[in-house]
């Protein structure tokens, strides 16, 4: 008996939506972004309530700007009229270099190279230009930690990871040493789905934080207790309560990332702009404490460290010596 099998294939077509989304993802990867996620541009109602509670508890310290533009922060259509999609991009900054100078004050890894605001803004603008060339007239704006955009919430909504108990965005298989950048567009794209939380019963970040800035249940950080805040954002003298708890950090703090088990997956970035200035990693304790304005300019004129200015860095160094 002859067996007759006929298989019917559906004609494979991809929609304009899929085509545009794939084009954008491929270009983002070519520009050096590690991962791309897309969320629907809609009000962040639940996140707005959480932000309001955080502000009402005063956990933003003296970062008054966190309370400004509340409506812009929580509704992307107020930033880009007619917004349809929020493209969130992750860019690796995990360095292969380590500070090797004996007992050197510690610098958060994100600040080793050129200021990420400029590096990522350039890439985002290139991406927006590409979208306009390839897809047509698209209205959009680029954001890198500089405008009222709740980037971790968007990254979570865009399926890039979950917000860990240390409140950082964590991506399975990659960790948390990533910058986030956003493009809000009035262009409809394929949307990604959020992923579940994988912190489980882990409490390492909560237990390792030397200032108890992370709440006992996690998912809430009191910025006014955080070393990163006092070394970068605080404009006045560092409160004496931090004495003996700084663990050597002079600019930022990576402790709650260093202890996170997901960061065992971190791999070094390949972005030349994030390479540290020659000699910076080798500075020892004495060289740090004797840093002159000229040396500060040489190492940090293009770096995020210039946010503290020379006087701010000297204040932090004095505090580390117990002289603050
Ligand atoms: S950055 Fe440092 S001080 Fe701030 S929450 Fe994390 S471990 Fe604590
Ligand atoms: S250290 Fe543990 S609890 Fe903290 S963010 Fe990482 S996985 Fe979550």
C-alpha cells in the first residue's frame, strides 16, 4: 500500500511590526548594547505608588530632584506625545581591570572609564538616526539616567531582568553590572514580557551592606544611608554615623553587587571608552590621599567622578582617613 503524506506549510510572513523590531534589535547589538527589551509606553501606575511611598518616607535623602516632575516620571506620553514603545537597552560595564594599588580607596566600577552618560547618549542618538533612516518619520527621545525616566522599572517591564532585593536590575546569566538607557518612541513595536524574580531566599546583599541601607525585607534602599549617595550626591559633610562603615569606598559602592550570586556570570565589557585612564588602577593609598587638582583632571576630566568635583573627592578622602 502506498503511503501518501502531504504537509501543508503556512506561508511565512513577518509583519512590519516584527520587521521593525528585528531591525532595531540588530542595530542596537551592532552599536554595542548587550540586551534590548521593549515595553508598551503606558503610565507606570503601580511604580508611581511605590515611588510616592519612598519619597514620603524621605528615603531619597537630599536628592530633591527625585521628587520633581512626578507626572513626567510616571507617564512616558508626557515626555513623548503619542509614545507607543519604550526601548530599554543594557550596556555592560564590568571591567576586566582591578584596582591593584595597595590599600587604595575604592572606586565603583562604573566610574573607571569615560562618563557613561556621554558614551551611551552617542549610541542612542545613532540608534534613533538609524530608525529614522530605515523606518521613516519617528518621533522619539533618548534618555540616559539624566531625565525623569524610571529606568529600572522600564527595564523590568521590558523583560530584561528583575529588580533584586538590592533594587538593582538583575539579568539571569549576566548579572547587574549594566548601564541602562532608554528610547521612547511613537512607533509601535513587538513588546517583551516581564520575567519572574529570582532572588528567592537569598539575603546576601542585605547582610553585606555595611550601613544597613537595604531594608530587612529587601527591595527598598534608604538612599540617605547608602555609601554611594553620600560619596556622590551629598553636597555637605558626610554624617559621622558613616565613620568606620565606608569599607574604603571613595566614590560609589559596589558591595551589594559584589556579593550577588548572579554576578558570577559577569563578563568583561568590550567598550574602549570604558577603559580606565593609564595609571588609575595602580594608584596606591598615598597617591590617592595626595591627589592634586591636576592629577584629578588628568584621571577624571571625562569620567563620572567629576560629578563630585575635586573638593568632593577630597572630602571623601578626608572622611576615609577619619578626618571628616
Ligand atoms: S551601594 Fe553599598 S551602601 Fe548602598 S545599598 Fe549597596 S551595599 Fe549598601
Ligand atoms: S544578593 Fe541575593 S537577594 Fe540580593 S539582589 Fe542578589 S540574588 Fe537578590
